[in-house]
C-alpha cells in the first residue's frame, strides 16, 4: 500500500477518469457482499471444525459492503459531475439523471430477468427440492420498477433494495445540480447545511423505509471527503459536519456500520493503489453485486448434491468462482455497453445552460 500526504490533495484533478483506489475498494465490497450471501444465506450444507469457523468469520460481516458503497457514491457522484464540466441548470440535471439511468438500469434489468429466469428453471433441474416459485406479473413489474417494498412485497433479489436508496440520492443531487449556477458563491454553506439536516433526520428515520434519509450520514461522509480532497475546502467545517454524521449513526445504533466508513475514509485519504486483481474486481463490481445471489446460492445447492468427499467446502469455493466468471461475462455483455452509452451523453457548458 502506498500513501500520500494530505497536503497533496491537489493531485486529484477534475478529469474524466475513475479513481483506482475506489475501484479496488468497490471490488472488495462487492466480493464481501457476495460471500456473505453465498455462505450465510445458504443453510443446506455446512463444513465442520476450524474450516467452518473461518468461513463463518469471513462472511458474517460481508453485508457491511453496502455501507461502503454508499460512502463511495457520496464521493464519486459529485466528483464525476465536476470531472465532466462545471455546467449546471435544469437541462444538465436531466442529463445527469439520464446518464445515471443509462449506466445502471440496463444491467439491473438484465439481472432482474436473470433472477426470474433462474427461479423458473430451478424446478426443472433433477433433484430439485421444495416448491416451484409463484411468480405473478404484478410482482415482476414491481421488481423491475424498484417498487416492490412499497407494495409490501419482497424483492426477488435481496440486493435490489440498495438501488432504491441510490436512485433517491441521484434525485437529490440532480435537484442541487439544477440550482448550481444560482448558488455558486454559497454552494458549500448550503451543501453543509443540507448535510446537517439530513443527518439529524436520519436519526429519526427507520432503515426499513428504504429512504435515502435513513442512510444520509454515509452519503454525507463521502461528500465531505470529496469537498476536502477535490475542492480543497478548509477541514474545520467539514470535520464538524462529519462528527454530526457519525453521531447520527451512533444514535441510530449503526455501530458496526462505522467499520466500513472508517475503512473507506482511510482508502480515500491515503489513496491506496490496488493491484490488477483488485482493479478487475472493481471493474466488475456492479455486475458481481447484481447477479451473485441468484447464481451463487443456487450453485451451492446444486454442488451440494454431489456425492464427493469434502463437498461442503468445495461447493462454496466452486460457487464463488462460478459467480466471478459469470460476473465478468455479464459485465462484458450488459454493463460495459451501458457504460459506453452513459459516457456518450455529454453535459452542456455552463454558459449554454
């Protein structure tokens, strides 16, 4: 791991590029979420002894990778806007939402289709146990439109809930983006005021409501890091708002969630340089996050039926390897084209807005 002093903040230049340290962290976060679901959500087979203890220990906190994603999003979204242009106004706010939609929704829709496809095909596999899925058209539409929990329904894929929160965050950013030319001089005070208000409200908003307000401190901390590292703002006010964000998390009982927050903050400040494997994981992290559940959990159950000594361990290893390979293929087929399409949509310059 290499480090950089805080005095070299200006090394992060506004440009159309991805921060490698965040790519590596995003890949690790997605991997831990995948391992959590593959091992912790599958009760059919369990190895024994020390191996089981290690597998359980490495997977039981994997769900915290989602919190790391939210902090990363809080940093990356304002960074990506600044890297593209200094434009603002309602037309560019619409472009921002369109770019995010083109980037994220096609892979999500493909993952939702894959999830339902696996549900339909699974009962046809020899040795299938249990009842076939009851898939209604309305429920399918609710999943594809990210509205299932608002109608009291469960997700077909449990990772979809975080996309609801992300979409709400994008809408908030778009609204602020639209006002940017009008509040240019007071942009930071207004942003910090909104951050404080969001943190206070988060302490009063249950997380099960799928509201961005519930997770506001995570996005706020990411934004504060952006303001410090990229915009080179004075640290005093940022530290004060950051303390309020941490206090809101503690008040809400989100103590474990402070762990991925601390790791993400350190990665951004120290600018860890990940190796090729971590960069590869970062590139496919969204695909890995989307499809690991329907493929990984089913694969463990399928491998577990094989009469092979030690299958209790190898089933999980083989399932994780299968998920990584499938995620790479999914990235090439669906996510990479969406990424190119999103980048092709340009913002208008400030004087044209």
